[in-house]
């Protein structure tokens, strides 16, 4: 399992790969959001309030998923740090 972390604008991001998903987690002052994609990278992105939380919405595009994650965190999508290995998520 590869893992990368990034921090900017008071937000921490952690990207990692499990047996079934690519996961990008965000944390900002105790508020969380997660974006997940199947391991093959050919499915829509799932936005969840937490890694194990219920799916809130699915998106084809990474930008739209980041917008939703930023909304959950109460910030701008431009403030979200994205680790390099997560930059190609989405279709």
C-alpha cells in the first residue's frame, strides 16, 4: 500500500490504496471528507463524510468531487492539498 500526505491552508490530506479502493482523506479542524475510487480507476468517485461513512454522492470528475469535499470541510476547493499520486483520480 502506497501512502502520501500533504498539508496546506490548515487542511491535511492523506492518499492511500487499499485492496479495493484508492482513497483520498481530508481533515480540517476535526471536519472530514473522503473521496474513493475503485482500485481499477475506472469507476465514478464516491464522496463520503468519512472513509467508512455512507456515500453521499458520485462524480465522474475529480474537480466536482473536490468541490463537494471542500463543501463538507467548509472551505474552498482551491485550498485542498492533493498529494501527487491522487491527482489522476476520476475519469
